[in-house]
């Protein structure tokens, strides 16, 4: 009897462990490859810097290495959350959103009358938005997820500030809080919401659309990879071929050559990755288009947040992540790319639109 009980307990433990470790092997494998590649690039650049210190620009190598370290940190944390499951990933992004909004609010000071409004923003709208993200796969809850902050949040913030009874610079104060909530919380929440999408894909064998049964963590990895490639590729294109700045007063190095070059390279990388691994439910050409869209939106996010920093007279948002001083500095591209990628994916391949 005791032996049977022990065997049953061992089986339960084994099933629990198996459930915990039920991860997507392709995603973890690609994460390992990317992390290994970034580590190799980091050590190679440092070796080149030491060997050819007279010809290699040390400032450029230093900036590039810091970007690599920042993305290594993000990929490592992402890998841990993917390993532990969607709920952990959701909580991870919730924490990042909280910290990013904190940086944004610190950089754009508010008045004492706004503090109660900020309490609602941090401790009500953030958890509520991410809670709805966990149920966004259902059509009814998706509507709530999609409109909570743009509709209810925006109206609540303006009304709550008005009720505080301080009219001085009302529009500016309202706009700052609304924009921070929109970018740091609403936009970023679309990244973990990818894990709850119910999708279809085109089966070339049957010539019909069928349910896509692969892990949704592949979509999140694809998004983050394309954003990172866009960041690194535009940095290289700007340094090597950048001649025409997009807006010199906003960003001193972002060029049209870098924007176009990074977008095209991301499209080619997405096409190749889809062809080799079928990582997304898109066709290879659809993946290429999505790679270019993500790249363009990532660069748009960087430019927008850079404009805010120039307006406030600061260089960085914070000092938590090495490489690009603030958390918001590192995720600004994801904030702009995530909602566009999410909604395009859902619009074209959402299972509810299959019939």
C-alpha cells in the first residue's frame, strides 16, 4: 500500500514537473542561439578593439557593446519567463511597465494635485490592463482589453485631475499622464498578450487555413528579435552609410539610410527565419512584411521618445539597465512595435475570423 502511494506521488510530481517544463523547444533553442551570438559579438569586438586600437573607433565599439549587454539582459530575462510560462511572462512585463511609467513620470514632473490620479494609474489601471491581457483571447474580453486605457483611462484621468481643483497647466498635466499610460502600459501590454492569441495559418499541403497549434512564445520571440535586429542594424547603417539625418534636432544619428537599410534587412532576416523554422503562422512573404513593419515602428518609437527627452532636456530616462541608461530607453521600440504587430496578426490570422 505504501509502495503504491509512493509511486502515485512520484507520478504526480513527475507530471507537475513535466507541466512546468512544457516549453517550446524551438523558442528556447533560438534564444540560446541569439544569446550565444551576442556573447560572441561582444568578445569579438573587444578583441578587435584591443588588437586594432589605432584604427577601430573605441567610442563606437563601446556604444555597440553596451547595446549588446542591454539586449543580453532582456533576452535572458525573456528566456526565464518563457521557461516558467505565460503568467510569469505577463507579470514580468507588468513590472517593466510599472518601472517604465515611473521613469516617465519622474522625467515629466507632476503637481501635488496629480498624485491621487497617479495612484489610480499605477495601482488600478496597470494591474487591470494586464489582467485583461490574460483574457484577451476571448472576443468579449479583448474588447475590454482594447478600450480600457484609450477610452476609460483617458476620460478618468482628465476628470480626476479636474476634480482635484487645480486648473493651472491642466492640458499639459493631463496629456503627460495620458501619454505615459498609453505608451508604457497600454502599448507594452500587447507584447505578452501575444501569448493568448488563438490563430490560424495557411497549410500549403491542404491549401486551406487550419488552427496554428504552435507555442505563442514564438510570436513574442519574433517580435523582440526583430526589434533588436532593427536597433543594431540601424546603428550599423547609420555609422557606415548614414548621410541624410531624419531629424537632426531630435536624434543626432538616425538617418534615412539607416531606417531603410534596417527595415530591408529585418524583412530579409524574417523571411529567412520563417523559411528555416516556420516560427510564425505567416507565410514567408508575410513574415518578411511583418519584419519590415516591426522595424519601422521600432524606429518610430525611438524617435518619439527621443523627442520627449529633448523637450525635457535630459539624455536618458533612468539608470536601471546598462547600455541605454533607462528601462524606457530600451523598450521604447517594443512599445511602438508591439500593438501594431499584435493587431495585424490578430486581424489577418485570428481564429475568430476564419469563417
